[in-house]
């Protein structure tokens, strides 16, 4: 059987794409012409403009992962006008079909177990009903259970008795510290053990040894806090929020330069959005990972974005109102994923209810936003919250306490004291207009931002 001529394959392909492929006929990948022709035929059959195809067109054109890769790479080289973001969705679906792969972990509340986990010592399991029935928030109980799971694993590697006293607590501390876990985190774990013992019926004298270890670990955590202060001081000396603005601009450049179907472009858009929103509304990483479009993050018809959510830790509502226009532009970029601007309204409506970062039902793990921030700027999201509080103190010390409470979502003004790395006299006020211009820096593809 004779081969179909390249010109015949490409007869229904847009002229500019056809001309580019014909000029490079000797360098085309095997099967490239057939899959590209099939793709544009699917686009036409679905009534879509060839520059803005849907994921369904990519799904229909590529019958295997290798075929999809060939289609995407060929379009990248010869059809720069085609928005390839939907192809990323198809590629991710193929990736998740591989053995051992899966979708991002769903983040959401799960019911409290009726019985203690099997991995706990029997003594702890006997105390669990008291903790489960205690008059404390369900979210706190979940956090305690997760902490106790870590302590149970640590205790299993020691010869300490399981009774929640001095020796068990100390052995857990030594094991966890040996793994590089911070004293602050270990202190939280020991708080969970103390809560289990307290609500399980152990009086304060019976918990005295455990409390002594917790107090000691707390002192170590205070020393760690000084290291955090030094880390933040160094970051502020490097430019503080101006450094973050520059990082956002750099990530947007990366997203624009990378093919729209790649993980590089997607990750750059996601991280830029996390950093941008953190400058405007510094939230806890678990809350950031859980926000949903149309519920927590809402886009108004005029293009404004609004952020309102209920904080998991405190249960308080956080209403930041309208976000800066520069942040709104970055959020538009995130959900468009390379699609033409004219599709923003349709794109938002089809994503209502989806996680704002993955653009799917499933979200990332709660630590993901903080880990991405640290990878890019060298400090975790928690430190950005501290810097935000300090900026407020520098600009308006008289009203800073109340503003920090509202900004960080604390129950009391006193809680904001731990978010202090520098005194008011240690830095001059920053130029916020210049900082925001840094966020909106255009590389030629986003005129007017």
C-alpha cells in the first residue's frame, strides 16, 4: 500500500501550520502528519476555533500516550497559535493511568475513627474514647490523632513503656529529634499525647513527667524561633516582598516560555499564583491548598477577584474582599492555562467548584503550597505571614495589632506577637507601588498588566 502524501494529510490543516510542516517535512516525527490532521479535524467537528481547542479534541485525536506526545511536540513547533493548556489535562490523564501513579491527594475532612488506630499501644487505645468524646473541635482531634500516630511509630522503636509519662515522652522526643524533626513540631506531638492522657482520665500529677518533657521541648523551640528570626531578617535584607515580586515575574516568564502542555508551565503558573495571593492575603498553607473556585476565590464579571473563606484552624471567616488587580491578572492566567483571554468567562464558569490550583476536584496535600514557596524564594509560607505582619508594624505601629489579627486570621491580638521578626525601627517603609509593579512586570505577552 502506497503512503499518503504529506500534502494530502495536511489538506484540512490551517494554512500557517501546513506551510510550517511542509517546510520541515524531512524533520517531522513519524506519524506527526496523521495525528495533526486528525486533531484539526476533531476541532472542526466540535465547532471550536483552531487556536482554542478543548481537551475533548486532544482526547479524541490521541489514542495513546506516545501519540499524544507526538501531537503536542509537533504543535509546539509548528502551531504556536494553538493553546496547548487543554493538552496538559489530557497528558496528565494518561500519566495517571501508569502503574503506581494517581491523582493529587484529595484534601477534606474525614470522620473521626470510632476506635483508636491499631498501631497505638493498648494503653493509648484505652484512653482514646475520652479524647474522642472531649469537648474540643473535631479538627483539633484529627490533628491530635495524626500526631499520636507519629508518636506511636517513634515509641515502637524504643524500649520505653507505653504509659504516657516522662520516659515515653523523652524517648519519643529523642527518636523524632534524631530524624531531624523540629522541636516546635515535636512539642505539638507531645501536646497531643498530653490531651490523650488528660481526656482519657489521667490527672495532672500522673502527667507531671510528660509535662516536664513538653516544657523542655518548648524551650528548645524558642531557640529555633531565633533561627527563624535570623532567616527572615536575611530574606528582608535581600529585598523582602520585592524579592517575592521578582520571583513572581520570573515564574510568569517561565510559564510563557515553556510549552503550554508541560508540567513546567503548569507548576510555574501555580507557584506564581500562590506567591501572589500570599502577598495580598497571607493565609495558612492548609487553607491555601483547599480553596475552591466560586466558593473561596470568586471572579466577578468585571474581572475582579474576591477571597473569602473559613479558616480550618480557627473556624473564623476571613474576608479579604477584592484582591489587587495585579493578583487578579495572575489568577486569570492560572485558569486560562494558555487559552485566549476571550475565553476567561467560559473557563471560570466550567471550573466553579474545582480546586483553584489543580483546577480539578482533587487538591494538593496541605503542605504543597508552602513547599513550593520555599523552593522558589528559600522560606516557607509561614515566614511570608510573619513578614506581612512586620510590614504592617513598620507602616502603622499604632493600628498594627488589630490589622495583623485580621490579616493572619488569629482569634486574639496576642497571637500575632509570634509573627514578629523585627522591631519597627529596624527597617524603613517599603514602596508598595513599586512592589506591585514588580508583580505585574510584562514580558511583552501581557501588555497593560
